[in-house]
C-alpha cells in the first residue's frame, strides 16, 4: 500500500511547473493521448457493435431463426414435426419451406438464385418479409400460380419488373445423368431487405410450386422455427438433438451466418489493436516525461535518500505520478467516449449539416444512419487496458529513480 509521503511528493511533482515547463507539456500530451485513444476505442467499438446489431436484426427479420430439414426426400407430414417443437416455450412460430437452387433467365441474362417455397400465412409467423416488400403481397403466392417475388438487385440485374416473365432452370438428376427442367414464372412482387445475399439471389414462391420444381412432389423440405429470444437458440439445438430420425438435419442463424459475425469479430479485434497504438504512443510520452523528471530531480532524490528514504519508496513516487497521469487521461477519455457514443445519432447529422456532406448516402449503403450500441464490457475492459499500459510505462523511470546514487548526485554540491 502506498504511504502518504510518496503521494504527497508525486502530487507536488505533477503540479509543479517551475523550471520544467517542457516536461509538464509532455505530461499533458500524454494525458490527451490516452484520453483520445480511450475515447476513440469506445466510440469505434460502439459503432461496430451497432452495425453488428443492425446486421443481426436484418438477418433475423428476413428468415427463420432455426430449421430442421430433410433435403433429399422431403417431409410428408411437416405438422407432426412442428408439434415436436411447439411445446418449447421459446418457440414463437413454425413454417414449412422448400429451398431450390436454380438459374433465372430473362432474354440474354442468366443469374443464379435460391428459390424458397413458403406458405404465406405460416411464413408471416417466422419472418418479417412483408415489411421489406416494395411491390406485391405474400398472399399473391398461390399454389399453381407459378409466381415469384424477387429481391430488388436480382430483378434489376435481369431487367424484370412486376408482371414480367422469367424462365427458371433447375438441374434434374436421373438415370441418364443431369438434365435441365425448365419452367416459366411470373414476377408478382419485389422486396429489398438490405442484405446483399438476399437482395441479389433470393426468390420466393409458393411451397407447392417450389416443391414440384425441386422434385419433392409437393412435400416440404423442412420447417423454419422462429424464437422469442433468438440468442437462446442453443437450447433449441439440444431439443433438436432428440430427434430420432437421422435423415433430419438441424441448422440455425448462428451456423448459417457464422462467417458474417466472425468477420465482424476479427475487424473489432484488429481495430482495437490499431487504436491501442494511440495509447501506446501516449505511454511512451509518459516514459519520456518521467525519465526527464528523474534527471531533473536527481538532487532532490539524493537528498531524500540521505534522509533515509528507501529506494523502493523513491520508485513509488514516480509510479504514482505516471499512474496518475494515465488515470486522469483514462477517465477523461472514458467520459468523452461515452458522451460521443451515446449521442452518435445526434452528432453525425449535425456534422453532415454543418459541413454539407453525407457519411452514408442511401444510394450506396442500405444503412443510412450510423448506429451505436455501448456494451459495458468494452467500457470496462478499455479503461483497464489503458491503466495497465500507463502503469507499465512507469517501471523503467521508477527503477532509474531508485538507482540514483546520493554520493554521485551530490558530489559537486
């Protein structure tokens, strides 16, 4: 435990500016550097958390949270399978589906697509696709109507609009090898979800039409399950594990979108390491200012040593001073970072209005507002890291102060 004497001397050195204005300037620069680094880390990570939450919300609103399927033979009675999961308290809705990989053609244009067969009434219980429809309605998808609802990017790339005809080409594996199956569909609607994979490659059809197209004879491929709490999908996975049929396969949003969130985690980690360099530079300034202070105060240190002050207590003086500089900078950066992170949605429009530019224009990005989500784990870990770096920066100057020889320092006095 630090004794009052060390704290008193360290405080005098922090506040004293006589004959060492340059050292005080470096100390101030160190505080500002740490404050800027901590604030930047909190703001950047909060914004990245916001984008991650926005991406998660869009993904979860467009599709079911989990699925159980038999892609080879299909499921004869999907209602019976759904009843096994309806008993789970976290299950909010269940809907059958069929996924068919196909090529869509219009004129000379040909694009790959995933045709998802749905029952419109049941699909509304597992996704919010209605909210993303620009034209058309889910109820337009009727059995035998041969109608499709396309993603906006897919429709634009094929030059299609509502009422246009599109050719659907599906490969069929038979005794003679792979042969193409060709069907003609009518575009009945267009949606825009703000997710590149969905807008550029997803098409919706009625379950019966998609099942016949995929060779399942009207059967569903599987069931999609929506949860009240999608973050608790792990409990459903254990429930799915009790299914006795080995032909059934389980998947959920954490498995299907693992690459998205892994990429975000990597970006957050790298951004943290890069921005920590700001704190590291400030820590080097602490080292420089303390080393110069030790050189400037060698005679004072020697006098303290002659009065019997232990070398370890001399070292503590400079450890306290450097840690105080780091703590003041960390607290200032924490306060600034929280203010900015909680007010990003107000600050960004003000900057755009003041400087007459748009950070995220709507014709380039699907998300036109910068979201911010402050996570208290980040708010706790970042200041602790800054304090640790600041404390480590005091070790060398403190050891150097403890090694001052009184006889050498006072030789010519």
